[in-house]
């Protein structure tokens, strides 16, 4: 798999092992961050969807009020409330784009990619360590 036969000194092995271990440390840190993000995004996406559904129901109810209420203070308040609800809908939909189901799947893919990279780095370290043992 690796061209280890081209590495002929213990020093070269030590340099490669130091580099591989540094890579492993970085990937381990990234994996922990992605695991946290996946957990957070999973919870957040459900919360956002639930809140958004509530806001949409409020908008529909407010539209029914606007349809029957005549001009005056009550109508003005209903119009203001609708604008606030529409703004909240916009904010929630924007958050859903950033933290919703699609973002969650992207984070899960990234986590899986990093996990596979870590496995390969471990394989490299194991192979290199075994080869180093043959050079002494």
C-alpha cells in the first residue's frame, strides 16, 4: 500500500511518524468539533422546525383576523403583528438553512470523512512503525 521500502533510515521513519502523529492530533480535534456540531445541529434543526411551524400557524390565524376586522386600532395592531411574525419567519428560515436538516447532513458527511481519514492515518502509523522495527 505504501512505498515503505524507499524509507531506509530510522531517522526518516521518525520524521514521518512525527508528521503522521501531528496529522492524527489535528484530525482528532476536527472530529471532536464535528461530533459536537452534529449533536448541536440535530437538536437545533428540530427546534427551528417546531418554532417555524408555530409561527406559520400564527400568521395564518392573524390573516383570518385581518380578513374580518375593520379599520382602526385593532387592525393596525394586527398588521404590525403580521409584519413581526413574517420577520420571525424569515429569521427562522435563514437559521434553518444554516442549522437545519441540510446543514446537519453536511456535518454528518464531514464527520464520516474525517473518521475515515483517521483510520487511514492510523494504518499508516502502524505500517510505518512496523517498517521502522525492521531497520534497527
